[in-house]
């Protein structure tokens, strides 16, 4: 089971997740047509090291980079490369850090320039799925309550929910129990207890729910090659309301200033 975190540990996790948020905001400054995903990775790694942390993903299970950069039909775990972002792309950027013995982990999907209305709606609904999942992350509920809320919202808008990849507990390890699926039935699964810290991360596809893994051993694509979006918060389970340890405010400030 997920080891319950003390208030002091939750504050360390909050600081780390705020650093991830700031790193994603720094990356957001540089997202534009023509920039390579490898350049975004370099910017993130430098920023993390400059803030007294180390990249949480680099070397994890053999992953070769600081960021997961997943473009268009790539769901998650995209490896930064010489790919140049194009006008109309969407890119999920997932980032982790380690500092003071604990992890931070968050993701955000960005539009590159102007994107078509379907992609815009996919991003909006996925973000709403995240918020609806977080509302269920209160003590006494079950993991299935989170998944049910995410699934219902996504499917009511004609989108589908990836089954093979799930959220997770967070602490001294990047992936701790329990698994937090984005689908499920109310009242099912492990009980949520005060002091648990979990990552809720809807991965929502425009088309079918099925996915496949690239020959690179990492990148996950949608089976029909339609776009996918992904957002992730770390949250501490509390009695009446989830305590969100992540913020998208830094990112949105940058995006506003670019418009």
C-alpha cells in the first residue's frame, strides 16, 4: 500500500512539484514552430540543475532524457529528438525531479501556434477530466471514483480513455502504489486515506482507446494515429478536498504573455 506521508513530507513534495511546474513554464517560453524537442529537453535539464534538483526521468528504467515529449498521436513517453515542432502540433511535456529524497512529477499539453478546433477541444476536455478526477481524491473515496469521473467526462464528449497507462502514488519513488486508472467504477479499488500522495494523469485520445509501443521501446502511440492529450497533477489526499501540490499558474502566465 501507499505509505502515508507526514505533513513535512507533503511540503517537500509540494516544493518539488512546484519546481516541476516552474520547469514546464520555462519550457513553455520556448515552444514554437521550428524548435526541436531535444532543445526543450536541454532547457529543462539546465533549469532543474540550476534549482538544486536532478532530473527524475533521466536514466529511470533506462529512459535517455529529462522530459517526455509526446507530439500529436504520441500519447506519452516520447523521447526528445531533432523533430522540429510545427504550427498546429500539440505536445504533451511530462517532467520529473528529485530533491531532498522525494520526487515531483507533472505534465501539460501545449498547442504549437494555432491548432484546429478538434485538438483545442481535446485539450480542454482532458484538462477538465483532470479537475474532475482531482475532486474525487478525498479520504474515504476509492480509486475507482477518480477513474469513473475521468472516464465519464471524456466519453461524454466522444473521446476515449487509454487503459494501458495509469496514474500512480508518488513519494521517495516515482511510481508507488496505488495505480490510479483513468477509468473504473465508483466505489471500487483501493480506499483513499488522508496523507496519500498520488498523481492523477488523464491520457485521452481523440479516436480509439487502443495504443501501441514504438520500436524505440518507449513512445506510446494511438492505434489510429489520431491525437492524444495528457495533463498531470500530484495531489495529497485530505479529508474534504484534495490538496493539489502542482500548479499550472506559472505555465499559464507564460502562455498568456505569448499571446
